[in-house]
C-alpha cells in the first residue's frame, strides 16, 4: 500500500521511521503545500478508524477506489473527525471493515442530542394565507424498517417544482447507505380553487 499511495494517490504522504509508519495528508494553500499534523481518519467500507497500520496492510488489488477529502473548508463541517483530513476506501467485496468492526471506538466530540423535528400539519392551519416555504420538509432520524421497508407521509411546502428526497441511514451491520429521488410538487386543483 505504501508504494501505491506514493505513486497513485495525490496529496497523501507516507513515511517510515524505524518501526513507525505514518500517513499525512496535504493540501494546497495559495502557492504552497501544507501538511496536516497527524494521521487522517480512514473510512473503510463505511467504518471509521484511525488505525494507520490496518490501512497500510490493505492490498491495492482489493480496492475499488480511494478518495480523499483534504479541503480545510469542507473538513470544518466534520469537526474533530476531519481535523487531519479523511481517506475513503471502498473495496471490491465490501468486507474490509470486518477486522475493525469491534475495534472501531475512539472519542467523538461535538455531537448533540437529537431534537424533535417540527412537522407542519396543513390540516390544522388556521391561517392558510401565510406561505409555507420551508427548505427541509421532513426529517426523522429514527425510522426503523420492517423487512427493509418503511413508510411515512409528510406535507410539501407551497414552493412548487422539483424537490429532492434524500434518504440516508445505516444497515444492521453499520454500513452507511444513501438514496436520492427527485419529485415534482404541483398545486392540487380542486373544487375550491379559483
């Protein structure tokens, strides 16, 4: 993996000093190259780890892709997790996370408890003249599926046109998934419309 990183993955620096191996990410700032202070966060087949030795033990022929996140502005959104950049690894078989599955514990700071999302119910609306222009129409972080299926309903806003529905979550084994679909919101023409 060390040779592969040096030859094929830009902005990744590998160094071995005695028995200690380190990986450092770099980024461009003005016309210079800046280097992060410590090893990055590795997300291997959806599992987070700071285990550089395990990352370096991976064989390039097992991998589907390696992506890096080294832009300081984007990393700020990740807080402590992104302080030294992130390397995303996806394998061809999707099973490289297994050796780190139960060892994947390190302190995460900056997370807040979940809050109940305000759901707007148009049936109880006493003032229908006030437009509903919310950007987030529905958010429910604790939806559990039954046999892989979940059903929920929500009211669209008064903004017509294309809207994006995004579903993200975790599988039972802790893998992240994401799906997107665009829907077209239109006014309902009924008997009371003018």
